[in-house]
């Protein structure tokens, strides 16, 4: 079983849209496997897209959030935390739903642990549970809370004979629920934009995950990185970098390409200093060109095609050319652009081994 968190600590890089397209396409291309999306972003955008898009998706998410025991990440978290540290985990399938039962456009092997806007107000309760004193030496509340979703994934792996791929959508802020998402995954897919703020965010990402050297004299021991090291928690390795929202028409414009190269240079510098931050390659890259070839998987702008597919809740492969209604506007889709988007998504899907 492979688990991937789609995360960068920068907003607007397309994490939810990327998660949507990778999950739906991987499920299409691998009907022999099961795909699970865990939505740990309070905005629940990927859940809304998967469950039908538009108002249909919003209504489906709302219906699950308002059940007596929500079939959402909040329902699962609440049940686990209320049971107390060290208690057995609940049955995952009391909370995980088959996406096709809500949205017939989606493959039958695609599953969702739905997002929930109440994740934000619940955050202090999660923090409190993680900071609780250990009542017995064998139970470490911080580690127990941070591995709630890792244990869910491991339970699927242990009890079911099916082969699963897990994609975890995240929030850019490094809140407690983002820490839980990072703690659940073995690997990271890191979207970056072609701008200076993405380059800066890459440096911040490594500090958040692995700590600052030297540690801050006041708060250094309280950081996620310090706590993870103290408790022996595995930090996911970067498996792929996804340059997104690049200018089209014969590739990135010169300025955008230069900024993308700056982000790549920052990542390559980190790779040279700490290759363990990244997944292994058969032939470790020795140059920045080799690094980009091994680790970066550019996506063309989804442009209108990708966004309309998300709004309609259909996989890219099923999006037809022609005119589509998006809210009150009529949008025209060029089938050639759909194919370009699909080819780009397929190139990323191939690395989800």
C-alpha cells in the first residue's frame, strides 16, 4: 500500500484539484486496485468535487457532516479521541464511502473519507488530546493522536486483501490536522507554482518537516519536527514535485521557467544535503538537470477543461467537448485541450507506483 499526502505550505498551488484528478484517473487506469482519498482540508473541496461537483457535491458533503455520527474525518476523529488513548480503532467502513454511490460518473473502486468544515473548530480538541499527560507509560498521547490516520491506513492494509492507493488532501497551514495528514503518509507530492513565493515556501517546508538548524532557543523543542524526532515518527519523503499553473503556448514563458528553475535549485540543494528527505531513485541524480528529470512532473494548466471537470464531478476522460453550464455561465470546452490535460495527469499517475 502506498500513501501520498499532496502538500505544500503555500495556498493556491492546486492541491485539491490535483488530488481530484490523480485519484479519479488512477482509479480508472487501475480497476484491480482500490483508491482512497482522505480529505483533511477543512474547505472539503476535493470531497465536493468527487461527490458530484457544484451544488450536488456541496449537498452530499453537508448531508454526511450533519449525520448523528458524521461519516467524515471529524466523525472518525471524534470517535477515536472519545474512546481514549490506546483504545481500538473503529471500523473504517463506518466512515469511508464509495464515491460512485453518490456520483455515478466516478469509478466504483474509488473511496472517500469525506472532509468536514468542523475540522477547524475541532482543532483545539485535537491539540488538547495530543498534549494530554500520559496516564500509562506505554501510551504516548502526542504520538497516538498524530498517527490516527496512519493507523486507519494500516488497518486497511492488514485486514483486507485488496491493494490500495491512498491520497491525502491537505490544508496549506501547518495546523494540527495538517500534522495528522503528514503523519499518515509515507510519501509527499509537492505542487509548486512558477513564482518566488513557491521557492520561499519550499525552504519553509523543510523547516516545518525536519526542523531548523540550529533550533530556535525558545520554541524549538515544541515544533512538530522536534516532537516527531522525540517520538520516532517517520516523516514522509518527497516522491514527486508537481510544477502547476504554468503559462501555456509552447511551454512556460521565459520568466516563469526561470522561477521554476529557482524552486528546482532550492529543492536540489536540499537533496544534495539530505537525500533521505526524498524517495530513492535507481540512479541518484548528480546534477540539477538529472534531479528535475527524476523528481519533477509538470502539469499543464488545467485551464478551463480541468476546472469544468471538477465542477461537473466527472473524470477528465469523460469530459466532452462543446458547451457546458457552470453555474449561470456557458463555457466552451475544446476537446484537444482535454486530451492535453489528460496526458499531463497520466504522466503523474505513472509515478504513483
